[in-house]
C-alpha cells in the first residue's frame, strides 16, 4: 500500500475520468463519497504539499483515498478521512493508509489527529481503533475519535 498525493490538476482529471497512461485507476475509483473532496481540491489553484488528498494504491492500482481536512490548527490537531472501493475492503488497506497518513502528519508537525465515522460503520470503527485512536464522544449518528501523534 502506498499513498500518492493528489494535486489540483490531478483531481480535475480524476473527477473528469480523464485517465492517462500510467494512472492505473481501478474502474470503481473514485467512489461516490470521494467526489466531494476531489471536486473541492480540483477547484483550487494550489494545494498544501502535505495536508492534502492522497490516492491509496495497492500494487500500483488506485483503490481509494485518504485525506486531510486541511493543515493542523493552532492546537496542532489535524482531521482526516479515508475510504476504499468495495472490492479493496477487508484486507487491512485502510488501516495501513491511516498509519501512513498519521506518520506523514506527525513528520510535518501535527501533534494530534481526529476522525469520525458513522455509528453503524463497524469496519471503520475497527480501523480507527487499530490505528490507535480512542473514542472521545458520540452524536446521534457519528462516533468521534482522537489520538496524540
């Protein structure tokens, strides 16, 4: 598993499904939930070099995304999210992607990471727990997690 940063130009091509030689995107990539952050990135002129969106690649094939919701705030906290196409789930890729993303964030100065997932998304809850995040609270439909880096 590798994480590949997505530039605004690449985000524009992903959203437009303008796949070129060497891109290697799974036919189900990007999945619907990833289109919103990709469109936001595509609308920018430049992106943060570290706290951006990343493609999750398995053996070179793009099968999902990992992304930061921006750089750390004054407290050093960074928020992130992730997702995989259905056929790539259940093999530890999301856990590996979160571990790598948190390593990248810590190396760039983030001191704390937060994430949330749907209350009924047991696989995502397991990913966050395996990644060392601890539940901090719940709402009617979400579970919130945090971890010091």
